[in-house]
C-alpha cells in the first residue's frame, strides 16, 4: 500500500511538471504581449483591461507552480541546490522585479542591508529568491498605502541571516497569524481569496522551503499595525567566487547597449513575443525555428552577440549546447526552456550553455540576462 501511494505521488508530481512546462508556452504569449501593451498609450479603461489580463495570467502561472512545489514537497522530491551566491545581488534582482508592482499601487518598496555588498554566502539562491518573491509579493498585495520594506542582517555571532519583510498593511489577529502557514489558508479565508486571489499555498511553501534549508519563517502582527515576516536561514559565508549567482538587478536597456540576438525556438508564437520584447529594449532580434537554419542566418545577417536556443534541439543527433559550443565558442549561449523544475537550469549549464531563461520571459528577466551576457563577453 505504501509503495502504491509513493508511486501515485510520483506520478502526480510528474504530471504537474509536464503541465507546468506546457502551460508556460501559451502563458509566454499572454504575459509577453500584455506586458508590451502596458507600455503603449491606452485609455484608462483599456489600461485597466490590459492590467487585469496581465495579472490574471501571472496568477494562473503562480497557481500551477505552487501546485508543482507542493507536490514535490509532499512526495519528498524537493531537492536543494546549495552553492555560493551574492546575497545583495539577489536582493537587487528581486527588488527590480517587484518595483513595477509597487509603483502601480503608489507604494514605496525599499530595502536595507547591514551586510557587505560583496559578501558571498552558501545556500540555494533560487529557493531563497522564491521565498522573498512570495513574501514581498504578498506584502504588496495586501498593502493599500505606505511602504513595504526588506531588512537584512546577521543574527548575532552565528551564521544565520535574518530577512524581515515589514509592511504598512491592515495587520492580522493572533488567530489569523496562527493559521497563515497552513495549506490553502489565508488570513480571512474565503473573503481574502475572493478579494485578493491566490491559492493559499505561497506562504506554506515558503515556510516548507525555509525549513528544508534549516531555517524558519515567523510572523508578528496586530490589526491596524501591518505585519512583519521574519526569515531566519543558516547561510555560511564563503570565499568562493559565485559561478552561477543570480543575475544583477535589471538595468535600463540603454545601459546594456544594442545587442544582436539570434533566437532559435520552434514555436513562432513564442519567438514573435521575444522579437517584440527585444525590440522594446533597443536590441535586434532574429528568430529561426531550428538549428539547421543558423548557419544561413549567420552568413546573411552578419555577427550575433547572443544566441538563445531551446536546449532540446539537436543537429545530427548532437544536442544544441554541445553543437553551439563547438561551432561558435565565442558567442554567449542562453538556454530557453518551459521546464519548471529546478534541475532544468543545472542540466542546461552542464550541456554547454552559459546562461538560462525559463518561459515566460519578461522585459526585466530578459534585460538581466542580456546584461550578464554583455559582462561576460
């Protein structure tokens, strides 16, 4: 019976992983075009409609990702990938990704750290990033006016790092705080879900991730006084140079300079969005459906600064990463995939790619990736 239950749990996790990957392709189209529409001249009514479309798409994607994370945790398949990373760089990236949300609500989103900017820590950077995005995103969602603040410091003489997310939202009662980390629970139950949306999984998953990393998340709040979520994690210091640290905070496209980007991906609906996103950032994008078309594109259109490729593509039985590193070793290679599992990035880097992008791609993540390509060129 236990074997059957474990097998069913594994099958569910695999199904959700496949579903997550497949839904990311159409969501790239929805979120990409809606983000570009948000930057155009619209009437107030049109802007409200486009914003609603974009936020609904992002919410749908988050629901699928939350379900996948929950299934991985329940089946015991959650795997951490600790390594050296720059904590301040990660914080800058998270801040840059959420700043448009704060600005859209006329909220201040600020952060302060007492740690050295160049301090390197050992930990699972993508999972810490997920925790911060969940906590800060929640704080922004429930705060109507004022600010959301992230405070970072060391805890005494040990290696623990404290990250506090403080907001000026409505606050919560002690009873609400007690059930906040339960799955499918929100502060006011059905009323909160109806008003703000959400699966009721984000905080539960964040705490499970923190516990898996040897830490914890706690909350203190009173009605009318906002809330403070504290993340405590054991993150040892390191002298190592991060090889796969999170990208730096996305800078303005003009700060990167014009790049010529060749995109190799079989779905034209995706490449159309990527070409438009690249154009909106001041870059030149050419899209082809397969690796076989690359030599002709390179001959006809001259130099390319970056190549973005679906890593599952092959030429003569040779995978894209190995083929590209052999044919054009001097051009940065970026893997572009809809896979939602955390192992996708590790496999892409091992297969010969320099950087990694997961669909759907936003202007912020695309700019951050291209900035890293520029720095590494």
